[in-house]
C-alpha cells in the first residue's frame, strides 16, 4: 500500500516473511553472535572476576594472539601487541612510540583524518604530510624524503571506501613503516603482511566484540622501531608506551587490567573464523553480502552505491545513496520499528543515505532480506 508521508513512518509494518533473522546491521559495535555471549557465560567462574596476571587470563590473551597470527598468516618475527583503549588511543600511542620524526597520512573520511590530526598536534614530531581525496574515493601513498611512517586506512568506516594495501613504490620497511588503521577491516578484508608493518584495530567490528582494546600486528621492522624509540629519551606516558605494551604482550598480558568480556568474545570469534577456514571464510561472507547489497542498489530505481568505483567499494561497510524524493531518516525509522537497526548514515557525512554493516558475523541471507525490506518501506512511503 502507499503510505501517507505525513504519517509516522515507524507505524509501517514489514511482513514477517521479509524480515531478516537478525536485524543488527550496525557498523560498530556490530552484531554479536550468541555463541560469543555463551563464551562469556561459560567463563563466569574461571576468568571473569580473576586477576589478569594469572594463568586463566594470560592463557586467554595468548589464545587471542595466536588466533590472530593464524587468521592473518603472520610470518615469523611478527608480534601481536595489545593495549587498553581503542584505535583512538592507538593514534596517540603511535605518536609517542611509532613515528620517529615525520609521517604521511592518507585522508579520505572522518576516521582517516584523526591520526593525521594527532600526529600534527604532537610537539615532538615534524609536520606530517597529508594527502586527501574526495569522500567516496581514496588517495595513494607516495615515496617522500623524510617520511618514516606511511599511515593508511584499510576501510574508511564513515564512507564505505576500502583500499588495497600496498607499500609505496620506492620505499622499504627499513626506512618507512606502513601503518594501517584496520578497525573496520580486520577479519573481513584480505591483506598481505609483505605490504604492511603495523596492522592495528579495535575488536568491535568484524570481531563482534566490545570496545576497550587496541590490537596491533607488528612486523620485525616495526618491532625494531618500537624498541629503538623505547630505548631513547623521548618522554612517553606509561599507559601510552608502545614498548611497555610490547613487553607485556610477550607475557600474554596487558599493562593495565583489560576488559575480560571483550577478550572472551574476541577469542570466541577468532575460533569461529579459524575453525571454518580462516580469513578466506570470513572475508568471503562479507564479499557475498557486498555483492548482494551493491547488486541490489545498481538495479534499483531509487538507490545508488555511494562509492562509484567498484574497486573501492568496501565489503564490510556498504553506503547507499537514496533518491532525494526518499527521506533516508524515514526509511531508517520504519526499519527500526520492525527490528532492523543501525542502518543510519554516518552523521558527519551528511548524506541522504543508508550505511549497512556487512561484517562476517552478519548472515549474507540477512543482507538479502534487508534489501527486500527497504523496497517494501519505500513502496509504503509512496
């Protein structure tokens, strides 16, 4: 039926046979599988409420570190380092313990700009180089004299742009590290450790855990940089000291008390991914969902993929523009009233669009169901 657009869109009823089995499509925090919550409950007496300096928690941290090594296929010499906070904290950590003098940053959205801002504000570092592109695309890193760290973003969560990770031509890890913000990509997009030195993220996206933790997979060149700066006279707050984090991680612990539920859900997700085929399995689920979402939008009379270059479209975060005659806010309100949540666009992007999380935990069949629900709502809105 056609709907009176002056009415409350939240009163639109989507037929039950169209609804996804699970209506969570947020881009972080993301859908948590029931088995992850079960893992927390199962550890209520063995891990929850116990010391993070003792074997049960240290074994859990060790399992997370080894699980990530397996998932990413990390070569010998790589270290998985953990600390409290999130990617926002890691940007500060990196300004103290990873950038030697100057960095180059690719900026193509809200989150990729934040590391550049942190580096620019650090009084002990030189002025960073910032290479920008229009939203909906990404720039490319270039070799530059005096740059000792290239800051890339694997997936820009605010725009749904993803980039292939490549070391800038003419550079090497011996002189310029490649550090990648992978917060919404890690576990859902493939990458080659040969092209990267630091792959850092928080676990509330593809790993469907809670926030409160940063993780960095570090190459031998990155470890050498961390140890060199750690041995210098550069002042570093202890909670932001990457050398302290490295030393503690080697003992399967964090410097400060970690959020144990976060680690338990993280570990359960890693076991699910690795037990079903690793990164090929996890990224394959996201790729299947993305093919469905973008295929639907390209065939739609009222929806269009925001990212025009298919090679730059993310498989984990899909951004879909709606025709100006259709109010995305009304569509989101109707979806939410029917149990389909967090499809709103990124607030600062300011576009009439939907943003859909397609992380590995989200069933590809649910993404397909979502497209049919959107069609139903738009028809009802008239």
